[in-house]
C-alpha cells in the first residue's frame, strides 16, 4: 500500500472516531443528560463531577471521560500521521507547506486537549483548543490559496468555505454568541470544519497509485485497442 494512501486512511479514520466518541460518551450522561447545544466538547472529558465554568455554569459529569480523552488523543495522532504521510502528495509551494504545518498544529491541539482535561489543567487544555480553533482553521484559508498544489487547488472553494465557517464559529463561541445553536453548538461549528476538510482531502488522495517512475499519479489503465492490436500481431 502506498504511503500516501496510509495517510489518507488515517485522515478518513479520524473523523468517524471523533464523532463516535462524542456520541457514545454523551449517551453515558444521566443527570443531567448531555446536550450538544449547552455542553462543550471538553465537558465529555472532565474527570470529576460537579458544577463547572464560572462564566457559564453547568453541571458536568462524564462517566466515560477516559474514552473521550483517549479518542481525542487518537484523533490527534491520526491527523498528525495524515499530515506526515501525505507530505509530498499535496505538491510544491510555500502555501502547501504552510497548510500542512497549521494542520499539524491542529493535530497537536487534539492531543493536548485529550491529555489535559479542562478540569485537570485548564491552561494546557485551552492552548490545545486554540490550536484547533485558530491555526487549523487558518490553515484551510491558506489551502484556498495553494494554487501550485493540484489537490488543494481543485478544492479551493471548499477550503475557503470551511475555513471561514470555522473561524466565524470560533469568534462567536469565544464571545458566547450562539445564534440559536447554543454555545456548545457554536463550538462544534468551530471544530468540525477541520475534520470535514481532512476527510475531503483524504478522498482525493486515497485513489493515488504509483506511476511507472515511482511517483504518485493517475492509475495506469491499459489501452484495450492497443492490447488487441498487439494480440493480433502476436498470432501472425
């Protein structure tokens, strides 16, 4: 299996893993039940039960916090692997390299957020969140400018839309403006664009195969007319 495909599959696995962790860990909540509109993602990883957050007090108790924090770390590792294993696949140019570094920063953010739950080390957890909220979303905006990259150049409209969505969600979440989605819902608008974007890039990268000279390219398809011609010659 080509190394670029391994990177693409790492990105494809990261998205359902993170979403499943959000859903399954939230189902374990009882009193009160978990709400995507009210509760932050980090509430799922809090290790203690009780009232949390002085600016927006809410009752938090996550019985399966270990599973959520482990899933966040695993998501970060998969995103980082995707960046490193597809390093050359996104093509040349400063913009492409910048995108990869900013996406890698977002991956580190997931690892930090999972390794340091908010109620254990709030500063490190918040740092991890900022890497996702700001740098990873800016990375998608940069991706919309990466015209020298065949993959990113063909996705510039999607990259721009997701980057703007993520940054708008970040600004509104930090300002605690929910627009009817709830503050927790607004946080997800800030976080999910990176996972959607990496999955979309992965779909484009997954079909890549080695060309005749060992470089990624289009799949080699034999010409049926030429094959038939050579077959006829061979029978003469």
